[in-house]
């Protein structure tokens, strides 16, 4: 049971420089969208179900990470871990140049710095949070993101915990079985969960030029925190194509088995007719029995995409 809970909550994974005496740095998890005005739903002939259907059916958000295989780019990874007083006790900074030559991927570390309490004696990361960050966002070139892999949410109840994790990140709103006491709470668009949320629409500009819709699913103020796991899910749609360009999720839950509070933002960048990851930020704490409480934040920026 202990291992099940620990692995199941690995979705609280993930991951900015300073010394160990500095206080916590939480990266900006606010989507880069400037809102112009509230949307008149009737004039746009859109309703909540249109947005819900698009969120649930979307595959492009996950495929954007697969698309990286075809391009060279530079990534900056900043990861901080914290002690119980929210003082920084570990830092990881990587500036990485990715290229593909002759069909083979090459990773060149332009800068590689570690400070503080980062690794165990066996060379593994101190925190499972950081290990899972590495798996999800630094493995885009291995088999976990090949074109033959099933999309998140299609693995069924026997899928691995890593599959469940990918579903929570890339296909939110679906039911994820196998997470004790929480599986039903992930299906926020289901009949049982819709009563706890209200919807908010707006329109604006993304990256100063792309017209977008912003669709927010927000927990009603009157609803108890223990009735829901996802407090907010915000999705940014390209107004011209209805493709998803950004996603923000705020998850929080506390009971006798575990306690977590996580915020994460992922933004995509249109390039060469495709969508590619541009920014991933995370801040969060989580705690399960018999394991050290984990506190971490991270900021990943990917830029300078080009053909190899």
C-alpha cells in the first residue's frame, strides 16, 4: 500500500541560483496571456461543452513534446529543492543544446551545475519529485515519446504509474484509475464532479499577437477542499484553429494518507506549422507516510528551435 501511494502520487513530480540560506523561489506559473475582455458566448456560438469536448479530445498538447525530435533547440533547466523551512537546500542548473545528426540525438551540456543536497550516495536524486521531472520532461527523445506510444489516457487500468502521470499532465479531466481515494476526483468533467465547478470564458492575446480563448474551470468557493483535487484548470485555445497552446493546473488535497499542493504551467510555441514546448514551470509540496516531505520548484525554458 505504501509503495502504491508513493508511486501513484509521483504525478506531483517535477521541478530555478542562490545559496542554501536563501528562501524559496517559486517560478511564475501564470500563463503568458493578456486578456482583452470577457467573451460574449452567444456571439461566438460557443458554450462550455464545446471547450470541454476540445480539452478531453485533444492530442496535440502531448504530441508537441514528440515534435521536438525533429528540431534542434536550447533548453535551460532550473530546479530547486527545499527543506522544511522552505530554505533552498539543493540546486540543479542545466543549459543543454539538443541536436539530431544522421537520425541520432545528441545532447551537449553547455552549463551543468549542482549545489547542495541533490544526490544520494548511490548517485540517484534525493527527491522522487526530481527523478520524475527528469523522466517526463527530459526523456522526449527516448521511447517514451515515440510516435508509436499510446496517447495519455488510452493505457487502461493496467497502465503504469508513469502512464497515469502523463495522463494527469497531458490529458486532465479524464478519470485515472489506480490512485487511492483520488481516481474519481480527476474526472472533473464527469457527472459526479461537474457540480463542484463553474466555468469562466475570456479572450485575449498570447505572445502579443495570437488571438486566443481562455477557458477556466474553477472550484466553486462553497465547495469543500476535500471534495475536489483539481482546484483550477485553465486552458488556452488558439482562436483561429482551436488548438491548445497553454495549460495551467492547480491541484491540492489533504487527508490522513497524503498532503499535496501543486501548481504547474505548460506553454507551447507555434513554429514551422507545429506546436513545440516553450515553458514548463512547477511549484509544489507533497507528503506521504514513511517518506520525507518533498518540496521543489522548477522552470524549463526551451528556445531557438531550428532544423538540424
